[in-house]
């Protein structure tokens, strides 16, 4: 916002009309609104699903804690360790596969007659990319309903190259999410700082509910009880 406002201050009556329009209060407000809406609920929903999956998978949680403890003991500061958090990143990829924040991506209009998967799609058709279906298709994934971060790791623990045709929580093509790099960085940072200090579990009498509460533009879990404990 600061950058937009600084640019606006540089405008003169002789400035280009397009620049004046792009820096009008309305356009600045709408751009900031876009970034806020697109960039906050998506990341917080992903973190909520992550806490639930980790609470439900004790072995996964133990491996997260071990990776973070080892890195912290070795380097002293987790903020410089993102590329070494391979297990944590595999967990995040698996959470985003199982519960993509935007299960049905934004609709787009075909610009010409085209074919997709054997279907004829005429010009000017609205197309909804069904990310959820791609992420849960047994043709793409072994046991797609099972939470298995290891599917993203090689035998030596390094991250596999992502197949962008089957893993696409940020959608695909020219209009794919502009916030992907920021989202991955911020979620990984919050994940590391949280799990370094806390462990999570479901209370013994609670049956975790992994059904999405809202399902289309957003994918939010139902509110449910989780125990958060400070680690030793
Ligand atoms: C877990 C986090 C996120 C997920 C899963 C996600 C997912 C998506 C998806 C599926 C789209 C639709 C792409 C399409 O039109 O096909 C999108 C668009 C967009 N996202 Fe994200 N997003 C995330 C975080 C963010 C963040 C952090 C920002 C910005 C700070 C952001 C900004 C945007 C914007 C501006 C668009 C519209 C892009 C365009 O129409 O050209 N997103 N996102």
C-alpha cells in the first residue's frame, strides 16, 4: 500500500491517464482487497487443516518435531533453514493435496473453440478447474484418501520434483495464484515456529471431523476441539 501511495504522490496533471486510473483510490482499495481476501483465508485454512492432520497422525508429528529440533540444534535459527525442512514441506504439500484451500479454482472463459480430455468446449464457455477431483483421483495418486507426506519424498528424504499436472493447489496457467511463493514461505514459517514449541492432539472423547464446512471458493474445517501443549 505504501508503494502505491508513494507512486500516487508522484502523479502530476500531465501524467498518463492509465497511470492515474491505476492509482485511483478505488483501484488501490480493490487491489488491496484482492490481496487480503486471496491471501489470508487461504493460508489460515491451510494451517487449520495442517494442525488437524498432524494432531491425528502421531508419527508425522514426531518426525516434524525431530526435523525442527535437529535443525535448531545445528543452526540455532530456524528462519534460515527452509530448504532443509524437507519433511515439513512434504507435510504441507500433502495437506494442500488433501484439503486444497480453493478446491474449485476461479472460473475462466475459453477464448476459442477447444478440446479438453476428449470433450469439445466452445468459445466463451465458463470453465471451473476442479482441483479437488485432480487431487483425489486414484489415477494420479496411490491411496488418495490416506494422509501420507512420504509420497512427496525420495528414499533419501529429499523432496521429489512436483508433478504440476496432478498437484495444483495454486491452479495452473497464466492466471495461477500470484501469491504462491509468499504463501509457501509464510505457511512454512508459521508451521516451523509453532511446532517447534507446541504439540497438538485431539481430546480422547473427540472424533475429528475432516469434512469441509464450506466447499467452493473456500475450504474451511468445522470448528473443533484440539489440545495444544507446550513442548518440554
Ligand atoms: C494456501 C495459500 C493459497 C492458495 C491455496 C491459493 C490458491 C489460489 C488459486 C487456486 C487461485 C486461482 C487461480 C486461477 O484463476 O486459476 C488464486 C488466485 C489468486 N491468489 Fe492465491 N492462493 C493462496 C495464497 C495467496 C496469497 C498469500 C496471495 C497474495 C498475498 C494470493 C493472491 C492471489 C491473487 C491476487 C489471485 C488472482 C490472480 C489472477 O487472477 O491473476 N493468494 N489463488
